[in-house]
C-alpha cells in the first residue's frame, strides 16, 4: 500500500506539471494565433490540475492505517475521490456539449476568424501529450487497481478529445467550415459523459461490497484446490473494498484429522491465496469436516 501511495502521488505530480506546461503553451498559442478554441482548450487543461490534487488527497487518506474506529482501513475513501472526479468529468462533458449546441443554434461559429497555423500545431502537440499522459496514468491505475488514477487518466483522455475538437474546429474554420468545431464537440461530449458514467458506476460498486469478477473468483478457487488436504470448496464469497479485496471461504477436509492438522490446512490456504493475489487484503478460511 505504501508503494502504491508513493507511485500514485508521483503520477499525480507528473500530471500537474504536464497540465501546467500545456496550459501555458496552449494559452500562448491561442492568443498569438487568434484561436478562441485553443484558449478554451488551455482552460480545460488548467482545470485538470484540480483533478490531480483530488487524486493525491484521496490516495493519501485511503492509505491510512487501520485504527480503533476504522478496523478495516480507509481504502473506500479512494472510491469517494473517484466519484468526485467522475462528477467533474461528467460536468465537463456537459459543458462542452452545451457550448457546442449554443454555438450551433446561435450561429456564433459563422463569425469566427480563421486562426493561424500555430493553433493547429499546438492542438496536435496537445493531443499527443495528453494521450501519452492518459496511457501513463492508465498503466499505474491498472497495476494498482486504482479508481482515482483511472478517473484521472480519463481526464487526460477528455483533454485529448477536447484538443481533437479544437483541431477540427481550427482546420474547419481555415477551410471555410467553422461549424466543424461545434459538431466535433458534440461527439466528444458523448465520449466524455460515457466514460464518466462508467467510472462512477465502478466506484459505487466498490463501495457497496460488490463481488469480484468471475475470472478472479475462479482463479482463487483453483489456488485453494491445489493446497494439500483440501477436498472441496463449500463456499466462496468475495467483496471489493476500495482497491482491495476481502474473501470468506469454507473448505472441506477429512473429518478424522486432528484440529492441529485442520488448522495447518487452513493456514496453508490462507497464505497461498494472499501470496498469489496481492490485491486480497485478507481471507477468512473455515474448515468443515467431510
């Protein structure tokens, strides 16, 4: 858990620095190249700094050790930060879509002045940079099963999509089709809202003791059945607790063996499962006589 905390904070600081640099660069390009789309994109990148700070707070709080009032730890607090980020991402998508609809209905796009080539170049640089940040953050999110980092990764992807919209708008305006930008923004809105809903649902599932996926449970069963003395698995329950897993299992063993031998079998199962599945924080093993 300590390794996860250090890595998550490092990833978040990389995001903060990257977004600040991109914001300044895109703001400069937008003003210099007379591109309102690029100026708006710069503001979007700057807002992502807020998201990274939420990740840092959520990860640090969720990594706190168990105490008397919280004997099972604080892992679920990371889900809270993921929910906050999902809501921010959802609102961002709605604002992009609402602004696009407003421009189309009012015809504001018709008065756009053709921006300079620098605006298109900055949009391409932003797309590449934000996609790299997305895959970088996503890698560690999957490695540590972190909802907060995954939500932050999708904030990078939303910024990349926003830059794609800006690029289409800039190119369309230069070619005499300024309506291209709001139309692209509407499509981007759909992608961002869809991602935010998926992140929100996954975080909520982990806060209400949702079970593991079937594949993980089958792997746990295989691991248990390989242990000496285990004759059958009578019951297996799992629950996701933040980015960790708790499991309860009942196994069958020879009813004629001693209590010490039954205890040894349970200990072997306990140790083997926690060794093979580091995401499992604790597994309770009960032995039934067969």
